[in-house]
C-alpha cells in the first residue's frame, strides 16, 4: 500500500480502502477503515498522493509525542556492555498530498490498524504520558505485518559499571526517522547512564562507525518516510528522551 | 516680536527650564513607545503562536510590553526636568504614600506579578478558585479572567486569586475517576469484573499505568456494589468517564447481569397464630448457631 499515487486511483488492503476520484469539478478523497469513514474535497490539479508509515502518535488523538515500548521479558545488560536487539513498534499510516517532486507536503489523513493504548511514565504529579506498546525482544530482525508493526533496531549501551535491568524504553516522536520498503524500519539507541536513568534517541539509516561492519550484509536501501512530526515546526522540541524514572 | 510657542517656559528646575516643547516631546515619546510596544507584541504574538505555548508566550509578551514602557518612561523623565535617580530615591516615600492610597490596586499588582512568576495557574488551565470553575483565559496585571463552563466571563482580582485556595484541575498529567456499578446478588460478580476489565482494556485512554482497579467494594441492601477506578489523561477523563459508564451498563446487560432497583421485602402476617414456614426453619438455624448450647453444655 505504501508508495506514490497519481489521482484518480483506488487501493484496498487489509480492510483499508483509499481512493481519489474526479467528480468533474473537484477531486474527492475517500478512506474507509471498518466503520470509520473519511471524505475530503481536494481543490487543485496535478497533485500526488503519498501513503507511507508515520510516527504512531497521531491516533486516536494526538495527546503525547512519546512512545513507551514495554519489553515482554525483562532484559539484563552487563556493565559497560553494548548489544543490539530488535523490537516491534506500532505503525500509523499517513496519507499526504503534495505537488510533483514532494513539494508543499500536506497531511491529509492518518489511520492505524495497531492496538491503541496509553500509559504514564513516571509519577502522577510530574510524569509523562506515553503511547504504549508491548514487544517481544528479538535477536534477529522479525517480519511483522508492515501495515501494523515496524521493526526497531535498538542499540543498548550500558555506560555504567553496574548491571542494568531493562523492562521498557521511551522515545520522543520528534526525533523519529522511519524507513520503508516492504517492511518498516527504525534505528534507535538507548544509553544507560546509571542505575535509574537513560537517554534514548534515533539514528539515521546511513551506516557509520562500529555499526557499519556488523550491518553491511543486512543493509537494505529503504526509502525515508515523511513524518507528521517532521512537518511541524519543531521550535525547541528535544529530539532525545531522558528517562529519569527508571527503565 | 517673534514668539515661539514651543519655547514657552512652563516651569524651572535646578538644571534647566522645561518648555512646552519638552513636554510635547515627552508625551510624543511615550505615545510612540506605547504604539511601538503594541505593534511589537502583536507581531511577536502572531509569530510565536505555533512555537511557544500560550501561557508562556503571554507572560513573556506582558513583561516585554510593560518593561519597554517603564524603561522609556524613566529615560524620558529628564525631558520634563525630573531626575530618574532622584525619582528612585523619592520612590521609597512615594511608595509608602501610594501603598496607603491604593492598597488594593498595589496588592492586586503585586499578586499579579507573583502569579506570573510562581505560576500556580496558566492560561488555558481548568481551575476552581473561590467556588468559580472554568478555564483561565488571561492573567492580567491586576486581575485574572476565567471563562466558566457555562461560557460566562468572571474577573477575579489577583489578590483574591493569590490568597485563596486554587484547585488546578489540569495541574497533573493524569487524574482518576470512579464509578460504582451495582449488580444483583444472583449475578456472578467475578464475571462482571472480568467484563468490566475487558472494556477498560479496549479503551485507549484508560491508562495502563497507574493501573485501573475493579473490585467488590460493598454488599449493599439490594445489590453487590463493584467499584471501578480508572486513571485517564487529564484532558480526556470526562469523555472516557461518560463513555465507559454506558458501555459497562450495555455490556453487563448483554451478558444477563442486571443493575437491580432498590428492593425491600415486606411480609404481611394475616394470621397471628400461624407460624410462617421461614420462621420454622429459623429455629433449626438458631440451634445450629447456638455455640454455647452445642459445645459448652
């Protein structure tokens, strides 16, 4: 389903039906997912529609820019160790409209097939609301349904000398970089600073340094997805997330 | 005789005489600075609209607006023959005089300043102050404006806001709500709890952490009372609170679990000599329950 579409077109997959039709005077965008229906009128010719995965933080309502991934089993990381694991994360499908050449991008619609649930990270008085997702820990890249779940390659670095017991990781959507091509991919890191705090962030897909040698064989040239958060003017929004209430 | 009106001396000071031209300059500079500050704040308000939250932006703009005016006013004072340093020295005495003369206004002004610095409430917050509930629409130098849930505008003096108890409904990111669900004694409470938990699990805004709790809280006169406690994001709690209550009612009824009406069993005894069968059986129970008779005898 992901890709570029020139109107008029119609696409249907896994219960999602998206179409753009010409009614003579204008274009009509229609989307159906179960009982949820969206219809919008497009005034403008020569436009292109882009359907790609976006940050999983826009539906059912954008109330937080943070994603918390809870591990199915607690993971213990030795002091000073660095390991790579794979997780899954929820996907939302973004529909954008643009001029030819990806200019003047505008979000048209966002939908999701993934389970929606929120949680609080931290204390009631000063915690942070997060979208919740539970994932198994994989040692090799899993193959989930790309319309529902993506693959996250997470590099864990324990910069402390103590063992770290990790059961969850929180990310800020402002730094998310999604890539797609058959699957949906995201590369992230988690630096454990001490017994209770860690810092998380995202990395671009291009390979660098130590990761380069280990990934060369798995390397797959994926296309960078347009994000909802990257369309917004970021201002002073932090790209990293500081986990101060444990992990 | 050439008379220049602008050179007309209004009064003399220790340094130089103050002319009508000086006074006009002073007024013009102040007017220009008011105009300039307004245009600047208007421009900044528009350009900061999407980048900074409204409460922070408004506070910064107010400091900028009044700060500019104060600086320009003090800088322009020499034009009308007033020395700012002397004015500041005299400020102590003037302050006392002003304080007595306008206790309430100064009190509100100082409270307004502390409200902006301490920020117990922000523009856009839902609050309850002195029995008035609603959204904070503006925190001004002297007063705070609240739009009640009915859409009425209430102006509260800052001194009252600062010295009274403030309940900030959206002060924390999450809040809890509670429902009591009454089911019949003949219904399976465990099944009801399972169904309610399943409904909560399907509701996106019912938070996983802090976790919800569903338990039998009371064995009432005519019903088993199940308490449902759910945490929700502070801006979504009312929607989920109303939605989930109706969903619980519908789901329980779907599975044959009913919410009973209050009941009272009344026995009308028509024949005083006739002993009801129920009371006959009570005799048996009585002998069973009579511990002393059974064990200690």
